[in-house]
């Protein structure tokens, strides 16, 4: 496996050409021209706390809330909305996002549809801060889509009804709670996602199987420590109706993961191992596919390029999420048609969603036909800066 991966890296110089050939929707010209060429884009933001319907536990920690920062870009009578979701493991906070946003100066850009130019500038402001950058990217895409007068899935050339079924996530919990969550998911969902990676993985799966025989995906969140045991577990999971596995071991154990992928009867997807575009090529041969999340890759601009590159390399593609409002979920839904897996239940896990956007229809998260990312606020949101 190591030799195959080296051979791939040595012979994949064409990957950059694949990226360059990917459609750049930012070249689409807006149908609505500015009424005043001196108008500047105005970026504003506000912190917002998401309240989860259930305590959410994965390998390593539990939480009942997720902090976010909502963004807004106003221009010539139009408004674009964005979001930075901040689960603790990302390493960003509401304070760090706001500090980053204070550095974003959009006054030098006259056309919001020049997405490549503007977002290259935003990415250059500081290292990391990927969720903060995503909040600007999403708002800018929403604004540009409204100027153009179309939802992004149409500009990507996608059919929104070709979206894969979304999984519904069941965190690590007691048998009683696991069965309760499973029963809640029956009907609206056709695939369940189970958080594993601890000593009680088989107990969790058996608890779900006592309620339903729906297909399952599992996410170990780097929780398994021994390669041979991981392979044995994956074979057992396949017998229990599991159809894919995310991030079986530490992102630093790439050779072990490559061996697991080689021996696994199920596709193995990268989650923590893949953050941004530059990660995709090096994971060829180590994983069957990648899980793209807007909060990790800085937003739609880079997510679209990651999708195209992974597909060109023959890798499967999944679109995932954090716990998010319908703002960020609706942005991700614009990209989901035609992919292999979707995990876009983030807004369904909270009790205080402040946006209306993509909807759960026939077990799929379906993008809205509204222009941009397709969202409207459910309530008045006070942007304080």
C-alpha cells in the first residue's frame, strides 16, 4: 500500500490541472447591476447559541449547546447570510471569529460576484480560522446568488432532487436513550449515522438493531486505537447492516488507515484527516472517500473544488456538517446532489433554528429554489456591530 501511494503521488502532477479546469461559477455575471457603483459591501455579525434537543456525545466529549456566529453582508439593497459553527474541537470561539471578522475589509471590492478575488483575500488575512472564513464565504455566495437571481445548485449544474438521503446522527448514549432516538428517526429518515469509537460500540449497534434494520453508517471520530481490531470491528459492522465507516483511527495514523481501507469490506471515509483542498490528493489510496464540511474548508468556494478533485481522483464524496442552523445547512445542500453520502441533519438536532431554508423531503435535505443559498430569517436577528 505504501508503494502504491508513493507511485500515485509521483504520477499525479495533473491534479492541479483538474482543479484549474473545475467550473468557476464566480465568472457568472449578475443579472442585476448595482444602482450605484460607489456602494460598498457592509459586513456585520452576531453571536448565537444553538440549543441541542439531546445531549450530543461522540468519542471524547459531550455537549448540549453549540456556539455559532451569524454573519450578514449588505449591498445595494440585498442581504447575504452566513454562519460560523464552532464545536469545541475546531479550536475557534465566538471571540476568535469576531476578531477575525473585524479584520475583513470589503471596501476595496466593488462587485460581490467576484468571488475568487474576494475570498482569496479573506483566506489570506490569517492562518486557520476556517469557520470564520466560511461565514464570509457563505454570506458572499448568498449575496452573489441573489444578484444573479438563481440558487447555487442551478449554477453548479446540479439537480437538487438527486441529493443522497441524509443520515440522522445518534450519539453515544445508554441503550434506553439510543432506542428512543432511533424511534424518533423512523419514518423521516432511511439511513442512520452512529457515533462509535469507544468500548461500547457493539452494545450501541445492538440497541439500534433491536428497533430497526435501516442501513447504518458509523463514525469512529479517531476513536479506534488498534488496526487489527478496527478491521475485525468493520467486518462485524458489515454483518449488522453498516454501509460505510468514517475516520476509524487517528488522522496521524495514515499508514494504518491505508491498511484498514485495503482490508475493509466497507468504504472508509476521511473526516478529521481532510480539512482543505490540499489534503485531498495525499489521501488517495489511504481512504475510499472524503467528507467535506464547509466549516473546515472555508466554505462553498473550496468545497466545490474539493468535490471536483476528489471525483477526478476516483474517490467517493460525502457532504457533512456540524451542528448548524439552516443557514449553513442550506449552503451545503446546494452542493449535495450527485454525491455518495450526505450528513446534513445539523439543523434538525437543534431547538432554536433561526432560518428557514433547505427542507427534509423524502429523507433528503433538499435545497430551496430561492436565489443564493435559499434562506430567510425566521425572526429578527440583531447584528450588533
